């Protein structure tokens, strides 16, 4: 059986350019519906190692969750460079940009 961490990494790797997923959405697809904080830890500790598009993962409100200004601006700029438009300073309209998939565990590579 594949680990939650490995599944989360594969899901994040497959988020299309110009789209976003929420931490909770990634966690649920990876098999742990209450594992949003684990997704944050994976992005923080393994993002560079696995070249994850970390900037495409946001919170359930459609907001960038990074609180330090440098990280916030970096994530916002990366998303804007992919064509994502912000409704306000921090918020993206999830209806327009969220990847909406319901997958079986075997279908993660189809995102």
C-alpha cells in the first residue's frame, strides 16, 4: 500500500498550471480527509526535494495561507504568472481555479 505522503506528493505534482487545490482536498484524495496539516508539512519539508508546485496549494477559503510577506508575495506572483486572478489581496475564486476531481485511489495520476 502506498503511503499518504507518497500519494500527496503525486497529487501535488499533478496539479495543472493555472489551477489550485486546497490542503484539505489534497489530503482527502491522498486518503486522509483530516490530514490538511500533514499536507502543509509535506510541502514545507519536501517541496524542494520533489520539485512540487507548492504555490498551487491554498487554504479552503481560497486564500494564500502563508503569513510572512516574502512567501506570500512569491506564491501570489507564481500564481499570477500562471494566469490566476485574485478577487482580493489574498483570495482566489475557487469556482474558477480549483481542480475539481473525485478520484479513486488508483486514479491519482489522472489529475
